[in-house]
């Protein structure tokens, strides 16, 4: 019998309790990687299936590592068997790929009994991901940032017509644009506005619509119109 087949036949498995402990540890390590992924990636950036994939990958790689052990023949056999596995879902971001590789390495480290490598690696990855995560340029504002568009009939002074209503319902307003409409018969005004605490968007729209000379009112959140 060829030597590599003899190696396959004589490969000694790990004790069941050792295998169980390592797989549970790999699951915990994969869970930590998934937790880091969830807390350093926004909902728009991350894929919802990635966290579960990270946990399962860590467990499976730990299993593979324990099967291989120091047996070179098994290593080549398993590489050939696992080469048929393909991801059917396109990974949208290269950072997702990095987290997948991290789960693989954690599983390999735990399966090979290198606990410190897995622990220190997870901590280092968390620190790097936390420091490099994308943060929003503007802090969340409970009042909301809106884009207000008002059409005023020609012959009316917009500031005089709208000023008192806007001042009573807004903390801040900034004129963004002004243009004529309806062949010069109307003026369209666009403001970036912050609603005052205690005031609702519908109250502002109703108050402006009641003003004589206002032809139309439109209020949109900036997040909905941002490019």
C-alpha cells in the first residue's frame, strides 16, 4: 500500500471531549468575530447573512484543522475535497472578505490548539475595525433635518409672508435656492430647516398652506434626497 494511504488509515483522532471543547471555543470565537462585524459595519454596508456565515466558518475550519493535525496526506486530500466549495453570493465589500478570512483563521487557530493566537487576533481585529469604521459626518438629531420647498405667488415678499411661521416652528433655517416657476408667475423657495422641539412636520406644512399667497409646500428629510 502506498505510504500516503497508510497515513490516511493510521491517522489518530482527537479524544471526543477535546474535539467538543475546541469546537465550542471556535463557535465562541466566530461569535466574537460576528459581533465585531455587526458593531463596526452599518446596516447599508453589511450583508445580513455574513454574521451567521462567520460563526459556521469558524466551527467548520476548526473541524478541518483537527482532522488534518500533522498529517500531510490528509491536508492535501482535504484541500482537494474543499476546493469544490464556492460562494454563490457575491461579497459586496472587501471588508466582508476580511471578516470571512478572520473567521477562518480563528477556526484554524482553535483547532490547532493555539488559543492565544485566536484570542489576541480577535482583540486586534476588533481594535482595528473599531478605529477604521465609517462614522456619520453629522450626529443624529432628534428634531430632524428637512428640506422645505415653498411656492409663493408673484407679488408677495417671501420673507414677510413666511417669516413669522418659520420662526415659530423652526430652530434654524437656511435658504438653499430660489427660482421662478410657471413662466415667472411664481417663486420657488428651498430651505434647509431644523424643526423646533415639540413641533411635528405636518404642523409646519399645514401652517404654511393656510397662508394666503402660498401655492404649494413640500417637506422632505435630507436623508431621502441626499445623493
